[in-house]
């Protein structure tokens, strides 16, 4: 358990969130022209939905005071409630409640717009965030002179630092993990911009050219969301099935998901892959779990059993999965070579559990970006629909912890070797994290 925050820092955090609430609640009308933004909800309806949300959170979440004090949360929620003094659209209400839910610091506890809520048009650009800067990494047929690869300094007169801060304040993630939030923005920046600023016909960007560093102003017209979303999905849609390949004495095992329904034959696949490695003399294994958002723990246990040479316990806290609270024996087909695991902000839930056990038992080294999950998370979630706006709320109800010593996980799961792709890597489709792991193997590390 983290120590309680000192009063000065608690006050500073309250100020930041209250500023967010004030700025969003004051931006009524104007740019908000999305599919459901045409309907106003009465003050009474919004206050009723707010109280429904607050009561559900306080009654169901198992660990709401892990990162925030009761006084901090009460101040945030009370001030937000008092800001609801006029009729609002769903979008305006969403901008008030999203940062409150995010202050539970739980990736399984999050809020989503109602099913009927969807953008009409959005900014047709992909934005890549890395090390405090934002770059244009894709142009979804904007028909503009936007320089792909250029650094974005501002959008519609607002500095990128403030834009990103506001977005991240409204995105749920475990603990105080920023890597998981950045992962989402790098895939769907245009959608989150819509969520928090509304629909706009055009966007004025100030961009610094990647080559000469020259700043220029570029106007980008909005495009239909369906078209932009389709083009973005084509960039990021990945095969959720397991894959395995060998090159000489090196093998790569890709595990994009621990969802068993997507890999029903996972047990046999793992056994056959590890047997092939042993039979062919493979001595180095790279396990690629980047973007793996989790799934069933049984699949994680199965993989670990091929890496470990002694019985291990998976869970120490949780509900159900009784067989995982007692020792699981190592698999007969066991790999004894070196292991490197590739991770990023998309590694969440069961994948965080997997990482924690691999590190605790010293089974491998981690390469990449900070993981989005750790040994500690909450799930067994329940879905709620707010009665009037239809906004969807999911709340985790049970804490799950792997059988490792308690430790500070406030910043996420740090890699042993931090490797963050540059904008050049993204545009050239190179994989510096995989390349780094290969170099470690070649250098005997």
C-alpha cells in the first residue's frame, strides 16, 4: 500500500481536477455537434445520473482509497456535482464525469459514452506521443499539406502539452500509469479529441517540420468518423492468434492475447512450440506480448509452466480460480535457455500478472515500454448504464494479486531495458524493441 499523500500534493491534485471540471462544464454548445449532442438532459436528470454513478462506485469498487484519500475524492465529486446547474448534452456531462472515474486509478473501472453516441466528423490525423512530444504519424486523407513526421506544437491555439494532459486525466488506467494512456491515444487520438472538445469543422495546427525544424500553420478539415476510424483500424488491427518462429538458435513466440476463446488450442500450441525449441537446440527465446490486454489466467499459467523449473503459485488474492492458489508444477516440456519479453503500455490485466511472476521467479528480462499492468489489479467487473444519459459504467469489484511480494506499482511495470520507438521508427516500420532484444542475445546478455 502506498503511503498517504502529503497535504500539499493532495491539494495540488484537487486543484488540477477541479480546473478540468470547471473548464469542461463551461464549454456548452458551440462545437459539440455529435450524434447525441443535439439532445439536452435536464439538470435533475444529470444530477440523478451523477448520484447513480457515485453510489455505484463507492458501493462496488474494492480498493478506491489506494491512491486517493477519502477527502480528496469527496472534494472532487462534490465540486463536480455542484457544477451541474444547467441542462447539458451527454458529451458535456461525459467531460465532467470521465476524469472522476479515472481518479479511481483502475483500468477495469471506466466510463464510456452511450451506445448511440458517436462522432459525425473527426480530425483525420494519427498522432504519436513519445517522450513528451507529439508527432503526425498518419494522414487519413486530410487533403492538407500536413507534414507527416512533423512535431505538433498546438491545435486550435492550445499547446499540445495541455491537450494531452486533459485527455489523460479522463482515461482510466491502473495506478498512475501514463504508458497505458499514451498507448490508447497513439491509436485513437482523433476519437479522444472529439470526446473532450467536441465536433469541429476544421483544425488549425502549428507543426514543426521534421527536416528543417521550420514551424508552419496548417488547416485540416474534418472527415467522417467512419472513414477515419476504418483507416486507423487498418493500421493497428493485429492477429490475436498465437504464432511461433525460429531462426537458428533463436525463437520468437508471439502471444497477442490471453483470451482462450481466441486461442482454444493454446495448451497444445505451447507444448509443441517448446518441444520444437528443445529438439532443434534453440537456446534463446523472445516472447512478444506487446498489446496483450489480458484474458484468462489459465493461459498465462500454462505459458509460465514451460519457463519455470519448480512448482509455483499464481494468485495470493482473488475470487474463484481455486486451482491457481495452490502450487502448479512445471511442465515436462521445459525451456532452460535465456528469455526476453517485449512489453508496452498495452500489457494489462492478466498480462501484468504474467509479467510480475516472470520477474519474481527470474525467468527473463523485459524490453520495451512500461507495462500497463502489474501484480495488482481489480476485475470481476459489473456493468451499469446511467438511467437518463445512457452512459456506460464498468466497475471492478474484486482485487486480484499474484503470489509475489507487495511492492510499489504506482508507475506501472518498468522494463529492464527501456526502448521507445521514435517517430522515425514508426514511419519506417522498424521495430527497435525487437532489434534491441536480438542485440542483447547476440552480445550474450
